[in-house]
C-alpha cells in the first residue's frame, strides 16, 4: 500500500456516497490485516494526551471507564492498568478481533458496537469516558449525534476527556480526518455535562496540527 491515508480517504468517499458513514472502517481494518499495511491512525501506543491526563492526577482514577472507537486497544489497556474497570468498543469487528489477539489476558471488555446506536445500558454508565479522534472521522449529522451519545455515557460526577483535531469556524473542512470546530466540541455537553477545561494545542509537524484536549465533568 503506497499511501494508507489515501486508501482510507477513498474508502470513506465510496462508503459515504452510498449513505453509509461507518461501513468503511471495517473495510479498511480488514484490508489492512489482509494486505499488511498500517492504517494511518494506528501507532500501537497509548494516546499521549491520555497519558498526560493520568500523570497530572493527584490520585489514581477509580470506577468504570469506556473507550470510544478503541481501534487496537492501547488506550483501553492503559486505563485498565491504571486500575479502571474498562469497556472498549469499536464499530469495526476486525479492530476488536485484533484487540483480543493482542491482549488475550486482558481485563478489558472489548465489544463491537456503534456509538451512533449504543446500548441503552451504557447511558450515564461510566465514571470516565475517553474519546480520541472518532467524531472527526464521521460526516454530516452523525458528528453531532455521536458527540451527544458519547456525552450521555458519563455517570453523575464522572469525567469525559475528548482529544480531536481542531479548526477555526472559517477554516476549510479539508479532507478526512475532518477537524472539529469549537461548536462541534460543545455538542459533547449532554444535559448536566459541562466543559471544565479546554487546551488548544498546536502539535509540531509539517504542517503543525491543531488539537482540542477538552475535559467535561457531569454534575452529581
Ligand atoms: C481515527 S480512528 C481512532 C482510533 C483510536 N481512538 C485512536 O485514537 O487511535 C477512529 C476509530 O473509531 C471507530 N469508529 C468510527 N465510527 C464509530 C462509531 N460510530 N462507533 C464506534 N466506533 C467507531 C473506527 O473504526 C476507528 O477505529
């Protein structure tokens, strides 16, 4: 595969043109497993903003956590090792199969599920919710629906951490991944959930990549 990101964009384009905003993820993971190329977002490392969030805490986190669009499971395993009782899900069965294969002894519950149609049992079900880079690979109304669904996972007193590419309102949307505007970030704020911290990071690169790292806390 000469350019895995170009292949992801092509699959996204075809799937979305057929009215299926999530079907391309499974196609991409299955192709990557079959043909042995690495998907552009797979780095087989925990997200550095999640690592930093855990490091800054004065006490280890406790309770139930959920990882949205978990990919190959590095963030879920980090949270499990930190002491949380972790559920992690992805819409792509091949990604979840890879999590089971990579971490056969894991305490994480890995599940195939769609954030756009999540189990009702998950509503207000988690003390910590981690979302990195899922909403930004969706299009149209699915972006708002997904953000709101993720916000609804947070239990009273719980925390949601969102990491996403960002753009200013007037900036062009560009190509997949489609960065979030501030208004889209605010769509995570389900009733009772408030954004309590927002870092706007400019990650070095060519070009540099602007990101939101946002924490939301739910009232009790
Ligand atoms: C850009 S990748 C990020 C993966 C991982 N969070 C990371 O940071 O490496 C987006 C992930 O979200 C998954 N995904 C996309 N839409 C989803 C949905 N509606 N429900 C669950 N997972 C979804 C994709 O299959 C993919 O694994």
